[in-house]
């Protein structure tokens, strides 16, 4: 049993990474398991949003000491790796994705020694660590950008970014018509110390996130050094944020009418990216072959997407098509089929994820009339049926865990947490809310600190009676880890049981899938000789294939049939 909220953590003192052998990794179930260079192909990877995971110092914001104190929980849950969103110094213009210094830790989270201790502690428990790198941009507080602003127009320091004069008689119009991913324009104009309007700089996200110029050799060298810095400290993988946006057409042309030809978009999926990541892959491979590069790549063109997964480029990439798909059997099966077939061409494993720190939580989304996800459809006041959404989220989790490849789990989804949609407007921090003029509620609702114990906020997240950086709802006592640990029907128990089976059954994780004939509203497939996964997305109970037992099910059977919005893993042999 791992350390639950409120319990005393009696683990041994932290083990320094340099003291650990590279030959064996303790498995979470106990004992040693030989290191596999391709561990990532079938891993369960748990996303930690440190600010909202656990608060050890009582300031209302999560920290790395808090994560270290909960590693026993993660080991018992059955995860193989944790992915931590940015922990670097940052003004938090975009939740830490505006990085000011890649070789340090934000004091709100701890320090470099704490990060190294976390990496080592996790590794000693059989849990590898993946961190975020955000190469498209840095913070406006980064030393490079501050130097560029101070140096003035035409200076070498500005060549590392995209500074341009404006259009119009007095340069009052931005250099082109590009828009920010957070809404509004993608250019901000500087003002000189004397108050004179100056040049504009590009930011595809918030103004506090100036885009880097990846044509500049300093930028390429810097990020290669950053990879080495963290690999030297035992990090097992790098998750590359906004991985398809780095390269820009140096002419900075306006967007063309219609869809541009493949590779011809002025800043999305340009061919130059392949060489950038090929260089990164060489660095990762030089550390022994078990380090992994994971791309956040939002591309509708599957053929373009898998180019990033060729054997000498990235190891893996997030599957956003599956994550954003509606609760519909035909649509999900089409996504599964296209994902598996596309990845097979390059020999890469698929990834399966239902949510992350940017996306509406599954129990809320699946309870809506429109169960798909898209950023431009998020609005205040969208009704949801949490009972229906929870049933579907349970079924979706078992479906995703049974698919071949790696499975990603966002913190709190194993507890069935809903999206918090009634946060006080004055507490919202996401720039998507501000830059949409208050139309888009932003992403804060899925980032609320998670509950560990007790009946009132902060639910064991931090010091009793403390104020958390985002407020927790008053009815979250039923969602706490302690409330669910010993309830066999809880969302947490479902995840613990399924993840244990996912590790113990040799045909789950990476491998092959064989479709099983089923009714139109049912998805059914075989994984090896002893397991069939069946998901009923229809409105009536579904017939089941012949089986000898049930490994796990998201809801009880009804007279030998599978209820609507339910997944079962069926045993085929005695």
C-alpha cells in the first residue's frame, strides 16, 4: 500500500541518481526488472501538473517535495513513468510554459537538488521521469529576450527571435496578419524607454512567450545543451511542447487562402523540423538508447504526422485524434484503425490519452450532448450529465488501456474528477480566458488541485485550512484518494485493478490487435489468446463473445449482456 493522504511517509532517504545502477530498475510490484530500451512502447505514463498535485510547504501551490511524498501512491497505482509539466523558473504567463531558465527549478516548486532527488526516488521505485521542453518560445523574462529588448533594433541579440518593423506609415500595423493560438494578434509592439513605439515581436501564444528563431545556430545549440543537461540528471524522456511550430518561413508571409500544400504552411509542420529533431534523437541515443522523445504534434494529416516517428527522429507522439473524438463507435473505431495502421508504417507505438492539462476532463465532456473536444467550442454554461459522463469515462479508460501502445493518464482522472466550471472569474489565470475577451473559460477548470483526504478543502492537498492557488469545490470529499482506496467500485479502484492487469498480462501494452466481429455500436478486439476487450457505446445491452470469465468491467453485467456505456475485458481460457 502506498502512502495515502495524511499518512506518514516512512520511505528510505532519497537515493541519488548517480548511485543507481543502469542495469536494473526496481519494478513497482517489488523485485528487480531488467531495463528495456523500449520500455516506452507499452508504458503507462501519468501526467503530473506539479502546481496542483501535492503541496508540501503549505503555501497553497504544489511543489516537488509534494510529488516526492506521493510517489508511493503512484507506484501502487501501477504507473511506469511520470511526465511533469514545466518546473522551471517562470512568470507563469501560461502556467509555466513561458520558461525563463531551463537549468533551474522555479522556487515555488523547490530547487535543482529537489528535482534530482525526485528523479532518483522515482527511479528507485521503478518510475521513470519525463519532463517538458518548450522549444517554440521562451519567457519574455528569459535572459536572451531581455538582452534583445535592451540591445535595440538591428542588434545580433534580436536575431534569436522574430523582431520586425511594422507595416504602415509609422509602423503602427503588425508585420503580418498571423493570430495567436490564445486569441488576438500574434505580434506585440515594444516601446522604447523614451516612450517611442518600436519594433514588433512574434508570439504564437501569449505576449509573454516570444517565439525563437530556429534558423539561428545559437538556438539550436542551446536546446541540444538543455537536453544533455537533463539527461545527465537521469531524466528518461523529453515531451516536446508545440513540436510542429518551431520552424517559420523567414519571409513571414500572411496565411494563404485555403489549405496550404504539405510542408508549405508558414509556421506549422515545416520540413526543416525533421533535421532539428534528428539532431535531438542523436543526443538521446547517445545516452544508451532508453531515452525517449515524445512530440506534442497536432496535425490532421496522418501521413505528415508519422513522418516525425521515423526511426531516426522522434520515438512517440500524442494521439490527439483519439483524445478529441466523440463518444461514437464508428468514429472511435476509425481513429483506432487509422492510428494503428499509420504507426505500423514506421514501426512506432501508438499512444492513447483521454485528457491532459489543456483539455476538459472526461467525466464532464462525455456527459454533454457534444462529446467531442475542440478548443474553439469551449464556453461557459454548457450543461453536462455527470452520471452519464462518469459511466462513459470509466468505459473509455478501460478501452484506452487495452489498446496496443502507451497509455497516458492525467492526474485526477483516476479519481473521476469533473471539470471545475464555476471558478470565480477573478481567480482565473489562463490567458485563453483573458485573450478571448472572457468568452472562453480557459483551462483552469482541469487544473484545480486534486483532493487526497478529508471532507473540506484543501482535502489533504496542503496545510489544513490553507487557500489553494485555484479554489477546490466544497463537494469534493467523495473524490478523495482516501475515500476511494477501499471502495472496490470506485474510479480509483477501477484504475488500480486495470493497470495491474495491464502490467501482468503479457498481451497488453505494446503488441498486436485483432478485431472481433460485433454489433455496429460495439467496439471489440482481441489482445492475444486470452483477452477480448468489448465496449458498448450504444443505448441497448450488447451481446458478448464467448468467454470463460471477466478480467475487469467498468460496470456490472446485465443478464449476461454488456450494458450501454460499458467496457469489459473478457477472459477466453480457463
